[in-house]
C-alpha cells in the first residue's frame, strides 16, 4: 500500500459510522494518514445496529463487518475510540486538533474478548445502547460480541473500583491481564492536520426526549423502528424470533405509523427521508419470518425517491402482504389483552375507523447527533436551524469553514447508499487539500 | 498442603468478610438481612452462608475462597460506608427521614381486609402491581407451621394473601435473591418479555434495616438487588429473636408455637391460640427476646423505602402511609385512582393540621424507640 512521506498532512474524521468509515478507507487507500475519532467504545455506528438494508435486503452487519475490521487493521488509519474533539486551531492545510481520549481501563491490544470480566462484574443493569436499551450489561462491557475494536471496556461511572476502591474482581479474574486501572483520560494533540471531515451521523427522536405519543412507553406493544430492528435481528435480544413484549406471542398483525415526530411543528419540521423505505423493509423482513403476517402502513404520503425504491414499495404490497393506508392517526388505546387499538381517519374514504393489531411500530424521526452543537462551537462551523451541518446545495460536502467537510446524516437525513457516496465525495475533497490539488 | 498463591489484587486496605465478622456479627449487631450472603452466593464464590440468623463462613476451608472484594462489608446495613451518600440521595436530614406526603388509607378488597394487618395496604399495593403487570415477583415473608417467618418469593397475586399480616421476628428477606436464575426461569415460563435475567422486576417488602441494605446494593447497582424496582418499608419498633420469643410465649401462656393462630401488639402483646383463646401479656415481659441489633437502631419508619407503612397513628382499619420518593407518590396516586385503596379524609381538622399531627406522633415514636435502646 502506498504511503505518503512521514511528515505529510493527515485527515481527522469525526465519527466512525458508515460515512466516516468509508471516508477513512478511501483516504487510507490513497496513502493518506487518517485519524478516525469515535465517541463510542466501538465503531460501526447506526448501520451496525440494523438487521437488513434496503432496497436489496442485504444483511447490514455482513456488509459492514469487513469494513470495520479493514478500518481497524489499515496501516494508514489510526482509530481513536472513546474519544472526542476538544479543541481545534489553525486553518485549512494546517489544523491542529486536540482529542480527549477517555480511558478504556482495558488494554485494547491485550484483551482477548473472552468476557470473563463481564461475567464476574457485580454491577448489573446498565442499559446497552446498541440493543436499543432493550438489554442490560455489566460495568465491564462490550456493545456486541463482534464489536471493533474487540475489547471490553469498563464504564467509569459505575465501576466500583474506580468509584469506591473496592471490588477489583475483573482485575483478579482476567487471565490475559488486560485490565488496567492506571489508565487516565488523556489529551492527544494532532498537528499538521490538512483537513477535517465531520461525519457525526444521527440520533433518533426517542434519544433526546421521552417520546410519549401514541402510547410509546405506556404500552409495551408499541415499539420504535430501531427497537424492532433489534428485536427482529438474529443477533438481537430475541434471537430473531419477533415476539411481543407483553406475552411473547408472535405478532400476526403489525401496524407501522409513519412520520413520528417528523413533519410536525411539535417535533421536527423536516422529512426524515428514510422512514417510508425502512418501514417497508421491516415489514418485508417480518413477513419473511412469518408468512401469516399482515402489515398495515399508516402514512401521510409515500416518499420513495431513489433508484429502485418505487418498485420496492410495489413489491411490498404485492408479495409481502403490506397494506398502505393513507391516513391520520387519532389515538391509540389497548384492549384487555394489550393489543393496541388504532383509531384513524382514512384519507381516501374520509371515514373514521378502528383497527386492532398485535404490535405498533413507530417510524421515529432522524435528528442531528446529540453533541453536534458543542462540536460545531469547537470547529466554528455553521449549523442550519435544525442543527444539521449547514452546506451549500452545489457544494454539498463543504461546511462554512474551508478545509472542514461533512457527509452523511450529519448534513441531513439520508440513506446508507447516499451516505457512502457523500463520504467518498468528502474524502476526495479532503484528498485535494492534502495532495495540493 | 499446597502453597496458596497470593491473590492478584488492585485493592489496598479493603475491609472484607473477616472484618464484618469481627465488627458486626460477633458483636451481635447483625440484623440478619442476608445481603452479604445473597451477594456472595449469587456470584457463586462459595464462601459464606446463612446459619440460622447469622452469616458465617461455610467451613474453615472456604475462608480461602474469599475474593476479598469487600462488597459484603460495603453493603451491610450496619456498616458506615455509603451511608452519607444514601442520606443525601434520600434527602434524609433527621430520624424520621424525608416525607413527600403522608396519608392514611385502607384496602377496598374484602379478602385482604380480613387477612391483613390494619389497612392491608402492602398486600393491596402488591396486588395492584401484579394486576397491572408492573412486577414479575415480590419478596415477602410468610409464617411456616411453627410461626417462624420465612422469606418467600411470590409470582402472582394468588399467593399474596398468605403473606399478609405482621411478623414479630425477623426473616432474612434479601436472601432468596441469591438464586436469581431459578427466579428468572419461573418468570420466563409465564412471560416472555425478559431477554436477560437482569430485567426481572421485583418488589421488596422489609424492615427499615433490610430496606437500607437494598438501597446500599442499589446505590452500587450490584447483583442481585438490581432487579428490585419497588421498596416497601414497614414501621418497626423492634424485632424479636424467634427462639427466645416462643420460649417466653411458652412460659407465659403454656402454648406451643404450633398451637398459636395469631399474634398482635397493641400496647400489650395479644396471643390467640387455635381455639380462639386470647392471652394478653405485658409487652415488657418480652424485652429479653428483642434482637440485640434493634437496641442500636434509630429507624422506626423506614427512611429508605419508596413508601413506608405501619399501623401507628392511623384510625381503625387504616394504615399509615409515608411516601418518600417520586416513584412511591406515583404508585399511591395510580392505586387510588384505580380504586384499590380508600384514602382517609380527616373530618375534625384540616388535612394540613392532620398531617402535622401525624408526623409529630411518628417523630415521638421514633424518639421513644431511640430512648428505649
């Protein structure tokens, strides 16, 4: 592999989801040094949580996993997990970036990912973000078994040794001697950074505020799309056997409600862009698990703007027993068996109707990543009034500061293929700076 | 004997079970809650067990199994660590603790009215939690045929009635949590929403010292107390040693424990035998049977519970209810909206006056408890 001279400029990429990873691989393959910075203990971002991708219904992690390990082993990519950008200085072609690296308390290169620390750790009940908070883990934790880097991490807010100087059981139990409580948070100063790419991705409406519309959190059989994604995933909490949270029965009738918290003045004013498609995808996967399944999609209008997308919807209706209902939901109640009852107005017939289903899935809105405001202040870039990174329609990957680029959902809600395309675009623009194009 | 390798540890000067034995158990300050044993055994360290009402090493050979992690010492309700933090978290400034609200109430359920003590509130609240599928199991105590209280895990409201009423000697209520796996198995048989055993939801009913142990464990969020979602405290003036109590009962009434139907304390000790003969014995006569740790205890109303319950101060057929946390307040509100309980409304005074009077009374009783010791 090509490698530019030792003193050449590097690129800092903030966020190691699919967009950040694609940019890093593109730049790394060009021989450019990349520092990939991720806040979470592992890379992969939202795509790693998904079961399948649309419109091809490919297994998400199967596409992603090779990229994850390539990223980890790439000679030109340095991965900084549990890290955040703290300060930048300089300008295009010569930024300096200070990265706050939080201690993992486990030696990344020594840990064998055996899990003995997690088994013996007495601290329990810490929710796992990766499984949409549906399962819990110990203070010695890993998001999922195939996480990259394949190393455990100790949650400093809960660890008994770090807080009270008792316990130390993981240290005692670790056969590889990988636990290192002497690690401290440290600041890494990167100089001679030519360009920066902001690929901070997305969060979902349920992450920032308690979503209490349509009975979510009140009724167990109302779940979000991300929760369904984990429930239906073979490596998820139910090992791929979709069953209801209240009684474990396999749902036969599922309702998908569109535009939750999006396109409304009460939530986000914009269209979340991917929900029409992922809802159809989820209904298809659910049907593949159980051919007796009926799906009802309650939508305002279907937005299938993409290659092969319209055909995908038609396939859903024809082959996967999905019924699309143009409607406005009034409210949801449950009957004595916890089955949600949806009251809605059918827009086509103007009738008020009720439908009892087994499970309701909310297509919640994509929102800018939490912490983007803070990062924007540090970088000095402008955000639009929804807090997405502000860009010009004709220069979609350029931020308001020269030399800082952006891609993927940091910029606006978009699907995976577009994120990947933009990531390559941002990588190309960054490469221009480095190679003096 | 093979040489024992020094234990690999990062810890310095941590107090371990040996210290707990010296400071608490041998000095008779142990309240037999079972927290240390529940923690240690749930980790399968094979070190300590409950022998009657006293935790001890399983055998001399097991002493070396001790991991010296120090958690048993930390979570013991009778030791100092974590108390400052807990007092802060539960907004405790004086002996009676933080009071969000105080009410008197009684159950509306006829069966519970018959069986329960006072207003039958704890039983009713547990019934509500089971009905609304808010808990999967509850830890309560039950009498065996010799009137010895034993801790019991119940999985549905049908089992609930057996455990209503008051016990006057202690049961190690945290102990049954040791076997979280079999608890989980029983729950999973009925309900499938549990993906891992850490998601079981339980309610805990216990004396103030037991609640304190649960809260200590929860502060550290350690296994197995992390599954407890509701903590119900019981007013507790003192607790009797089972053996001593029934020895004294035998001396006073000539009745065996197996022939006693009911016991009740209202100023004096009332003992009813199975032929419905009632004996009244002065409470003082039982002083020798009071457990030693109760002498040092300054908690009457259960400061660390979500809600504490007791008969003291309430009018006939009602229970006094002290709400301590937001979770407790929400529960009482929901339960009363759902019609499971009737709240008592004072007729002769305003509600504010009534509340002040009741708090004052409970404060006096707390002081009495402290003075008595």
